[in-house]
C-alpha cells in the first residue's frame, strides 16, 4: 500500500458539487487535500459467446458495446 488513509469522506452524486467559499479560499486546505471527483461508469463490454455457440453475436448485442447504462 502506498499510503495509509487516516480520514476520508465520499459522496455519491451525479454532478460536480460546489464547495463552500471558506474551503475554496483556504489555502491551508487547498494545498494539502485533494478534492475532486472520480467518475464511475457502468458500460456494456464486448459480448462473448459461449464455447459451444456456433451462432455469431447478434447485432442487437454487439451494438451495445461501450454504451453506458
């Protein structure tokens, strides 16, 4: 492990939160603590047929690849 996490907080949201003015203006916080977002996306992968399937992947499944849910 690169670092031990001493404290953390997390929020689940679908937009970028506007931080409080006091945090934005406080260089003590801004210079020591990373703030931001880490997007997590659910996407369809490449369809894989079973080992015994002789039928090609239908277009309606293949067209889903890389589309988000």
